[in-house]
C-alpha cells in the first residue's frame, strides 16, 4: 500500500496549459512503482506533446514527472509503507 496523493496531471503545449486530462486510472500497483493512465482533456484542440504528473509522497515531498507523447506512465522509486 502506498500513501501518496496524485495532485494533478496537466497537459501542456509549449507555455499553454490546457485543462486536466480525464479518466485517471491506476493500472497496476507493484512493490516500488505504480502504473497510471488517462485520457486527453475534452477541450484539447491541439496535439499534446507533454503531460506533467505531480504527486506527493508520504512525508510531504512533492514530485514532478514529465511524460512525452503518451497517456500512461510508471511512477517508480516509491517506498512502500509498512
């Protein structure tokens, strides 16, 4: 079990921030990683080249993970709570 809060997933094009993607799904939970996926925002009127996934680890440290050209990622190097 992980105690982490997925704060946001943002889609961005250059300096333009679009709305948040929809349908965030946890696809797999492993000993030190979590696989997530999502769908592009409904109002996306352009090609999205990057998503930024931000989350907070247990203990308060914030993490930012950039994802290029895909709607899924693995959040790795997580510490399981015992």
